[in-house]
C-alpha cells in the first residue's frame, strides 16, 4: 500500500524546511512519495524543496488556495493513500506509519486524523461536529478558554483528545484518506480558498456512507498561526467567505442569518475574487 504525502506551501520556507526534515529523520516505513505544491511563494520556498532529493515540487504559478492546490497534488500522484499535511507541522518518528496502520485496520473508515498538539504540547481540538452556529461557538469558546488556561478547559481538551472518536470531521492539517474514497466524492471542493474545506470534505465522505475517525495513537505538532499573523485581514476575509459557502451548501436556512450577523458586525466580505495574499 503506497502513500502520497501532499504538502501545500505558501511563503512558509522555514516551516516547510522543518516539516520536510521531520519526514526524513527517519522517513516513514510505508512506501511513499512526498509532493510539495507551492502556491507561488516569494520567500524561496521552491528552493527549500529542491534541496531535498526525492521530494517532488509542483509550482502552481499562483496562490490557488488550500483545496485547489491539494487537488493538484492528488491528481499528479498515484498512491492508494493520501496524506494531506500542512507545511507548519512537525511529524514525529513513526507517526505516519501509525496513522496508516490505523486506517488499514478499519476498512469501514475512509478518513483518519491524529492527535494534534501545539509547540508547547497542548492538545488541539482538531475534530468536531459539522458546523452549526452553536457548534462553532462551542468550538471557539473551548479553544479560547483552553489557550488562556481557564480551568477546567485545558484538562477537558486533553480528555476529549485522549481516546478514539468518530467525529463529523478531522483537521486538514493532517488528514489521511483512501484515494478511492477521495475520488468518489470528487476530491476537495475548490470553491473553498482556505478554511472549512476539510469539514466539507469529511461531510462528503460521510454522505457517501463512509466513516471519519480520530485516533490519539498517532500525533503531530502543529505550529499554527504563523501565516495568519502575516496576513490577518486577508485571512479574515477568506475565513468568512468559506464560512458563508459552507452554510449556503450545508445549512441554507442559516445562511441569510449568518450574512446579516456579519453585515451588522462589519465583517461581511465583499463579493470579489479570492484573496491572493491569503495564507
């Protein structure tokens, strides 16, 4: 069983170097290829990739966004399994193989995600229920209170991420999927530039009668927030566009209320093209 590891990168040379090093020291035992899709970075990211023999570089020529760039990488590989991996992740030895073994052991599962921790070792709530207004509020509230160290939320997140679960979605920061299942649902919806594409993808997987699984037996480190900090305004617009798209597609009754809420708060994005400067 072969594996295609797809990494989308945009102006994240230092993170990309760290990620690629973690995938080589030591490399996964599962037969694999590593493909980096570069979204027209201007910080020398393509040169970082070229320094790693055996890592394939696809230069997109423009900032295609997360979903479209991942699809580009998927279509140009042939592994039976596909690992979508953020460039700002660090993969410990054995993590990829444990994730692959977990998926192999559960034929009814199409997607599996690992436990994700931040640079300080704090668990990330990297799975959840399909997006609803209440669900989004719950997820964001838990995250904020955990980050502030408000009791009992750090311990709550540790407990939530400490056992196997079958959630509606797992994070696209590290998502392993069977190629057959990904192709059955038409890969990722390219209308999402960044954010919510993983939730949407998992919704399509579940609609096809397959399962999504979270396992704490494999874990990775996610150094999140760096690209967001570099372009906060563009990131906010991209997030809101994805949020609106998701609600229009999956929660159409809520979509007008979401638009009204964003308009009243001055956060409704203008009906324009995708933000080329978003991460």
